[in-house]
C-alpha cells in the first residue's frame, strides 16, 4: 500500500459553480474560524455539490489525479487530504472524502481526512507572515509526527495553493518522496523525478544548540544567540531587527535534520557512561526516542521518585524525567546490582534543578530500522 499526501484546493467547487450557477466563493474563501456561523448553509452546499459530483471522475483535479496515481502505481492507496485554513479547502476535502467512500475501485483507494489535524492552521494566502511563521511549521509538524517512514509515500500536488508547491516539493525531494502533478488543461499526469539533492548537515551539527534556542525561545532575541551562528546561518534565518527566526527554508531543512536525530540532555558523567555501554546507546537509538515505546516500558522506582525505562528481560535501565519536550537522563545502568545500590543508598531523591544546570544537550542518530 502507498501513502499519498494530497493537497486540496477549490476545483470541485469551481467546477460545480460553472455547471450550476453562482456560488458565493468570497464566503467560501473565509477563514475556518467563520465555519460555525455558516454551518447549516455550508452543509446544504456540501450536499448539493456531492450529489452533482457523484460518479464524475473529473469532478475535481484531486479526484482525477488520485485515480490516475492509483492506475499508474497499480497499488492500494491510503490518501491523506491536506486542507488549507479556509472554508473552501475544508468543504472540498469533506466532499472528496465522501465521494471516494462510494467509489468502488481496484486497486483500493482509502481516503483519510480528519479536520482536527488535517486542516492546517496558517495555510492561507491572505497573510504572508502567518503562512511562513505558522502555516509552514504546522504542516511540517503534522508530516513528521504522522509518518516515520517515507519509502511507501508519494505526494500529489495537483490541488491547493500554488504558493505551497515549492515548499512541499523541497520537503518531498529531501526525503526522497516521488511527486505527482496533473496538468489542469489536460488529463496528463506527470511524475517529477528525484533530484540529486544532498543536505550538508555540518551547520546543524556545529550549531545545534543555537538552532534549538532559535526554535524554542518565544522572543528569539538576537543577543541570546551566537554572533558567528547568525552570520554562518544567515541564509536560513529571517532577520527582523532585534529578533530573528528560521525562515521557511530553514524550517524545512532543520526539521529534516531533527527527524533523523534524537536530542536529550544529560551531565557529562552520564554521557560518558552511555558511550561505555553499547546496549544503552542502542536502546536510545532504536527505542527510547519513541514516546510510545518509552511509555510502554516506564516503571516507577525508589518510593515513587524515579521514572525508569525498563528494557525488559535484561539489566538495561535508564533513569530520566521530561520537562515539556525536553528529556533529561541522569542515570543509566546495565547491571542490576549497581541499580539497586543506587536506589538503596539515598537514590530516592532527585535534584532536578542541579541535573538541569549540569546537563548539556546531546544528540544521537536514530536507527534506520
């Protein structure tokens, strides 16, 4: 099965309007925030468009291109619709979802649209700053949280805002994801080949702590950042006087780098222990960085004071705590007797403030398996 990321535009509504008279497109271009005020009117419009579109493979550019991708790949598809933060795109996505629910097709096409996380806030054309500072980061966050593997994925960039295409093209290219696009004037479907792109991660490796500061500090004041970093990474940074931020390209490349790495904090002595314990390091690379695995192997020890990653039928243990999205590791063990000695000799108290103060950011490569 192939996963298809398909952006959604207004073509199904525009095609309906051409065949059925006027539709208030200005109303539909409003922000999603106005949806509840017009819910009944929109439901009537949605039902009318769906009745008109039933059985029409050319009802929208998205429907036509998805079917053609299925025919080209000859595989079952799991299609994720991506809506911009407009009534137009949301209502079009819901119609396309319902259209495919009644479409009997082999290979199978299963369309997924959850308006809670597939309507991307900030994706609109009215406000460029909101598009860059909110829309682009939000779609990147959704993408990297939803998927962990891209070998079975393609992008369908036929619908949606044309201004989004360059950013999603780069996102697809750096993750080696094929791109499909259908020309509006014809029924031709083209596949954009993979470009020989290779990211030089040297700047991210050299300044990873500065990139994290830039990402996490809400004020993003320039005087909190290394001056040489600001100079070396200028092509990835948007300068706005006393403050700065990653520009859209910076966000795309930094998120790609982060996706392949696991960041955490620990004191020097713990980092030294990790590098002396191959099994602990392997666990961090393959398992611990995944929140669902971390939760499933979590135990509480030392009279409820310690959160411990218990790897199972072995002696590997990781003592840690989390503050927001930051993970602090303060003890690691690969021998049960040493762990027990720690717990028995006053290891029930955790001086979090001291651990945080003495910790440095660490990064390891996530395992490819």
